[in-house]
């Protein structure tokens, strides 16, 4: 025995640990590998709403803080500090891309996506866009990689805007960004 009392993880404890370790920008969660402390009843819903014990977390600053210490390992999501790692539930993707800015046109354009917590990513090699088609409804679900294996689901209005600026390339209908073409749907499937 080390003589230390075991600490039960809590949202307040996580927030205090993050504030203590905070630097400019995002914390270096990729360098943190603390022991797993158990699961915490925090859930990120498909619409990006964070909840604790079934109640929405309404303080944006707290959601933003927690989103900065989010990590995905082996398909599971964790909140990580230098001293503890707790599992949380994510219904779909941890972020929602709520808008994008377009700079340029055609093959030379760049699309910069913004998430509901303020993260920004330019679609390209390091931040690819992908589409998942629901096998039952044939509805597309578009995603963009935001950071460190964490994706944002692109919201409906932003997806419609992507379709408006889309073009055909090598048998696909999609968009260009950062010198990359991202196919949204095979051209032959458009009616």
C-alpha cells in the first residue's frame, strides 16, 4: 500500500486537474497515460450535448474544458488528466461541425470547419472528410477529423452547403479542400 487514499473521479476533480495543468492551447493529452479510474456518467449525445448523470451540462466553459481533454483509444472515449483517466459515453462523434468557411474555388479552395466547441480544422490530408451511409435508410452521415482521432459529425445545413459547392471528379460527386478531393456520393447514384 502506498498510503494514499483512493480518489473517486468526479467532474469537479477533472476540471481542477485540467486547470492546474493548463497551458496555452490544447493540453497534451497524447502524452498523458494515467491509470484508468473507472467510468463517469458523462455522455455526449449525437447533437453534441454533454450531460452528467442525465442532466445537460449548460456551462459552455465546462464543456469546452472537458472537450480539450478528450481522448479516443481502442474505440473508447476518455477524459484524461495527468493523473487520472475516466471513461465516458459518446453516442456518435464527440464534436459537431456547425459551420465552415470557404476560401477560394474549385481545386484551389480550402474549407475550414468550426465545431460547436470552437475547434477549427481545414479539410485536407490531415483532416479528411468521410461519409457513412446508413444501410437501412441510405441517409449519409458526413464527418471530418478534427484532431487526434476525434471526429465531428457535419451538421445538416453545412452538409447541404457542401453539396451546393460540389463537383464531379473520377466518377464521384464531392468537394475539394486543401488539394484533396473528398467524394460524397458516386456520380452514378445521383438522380
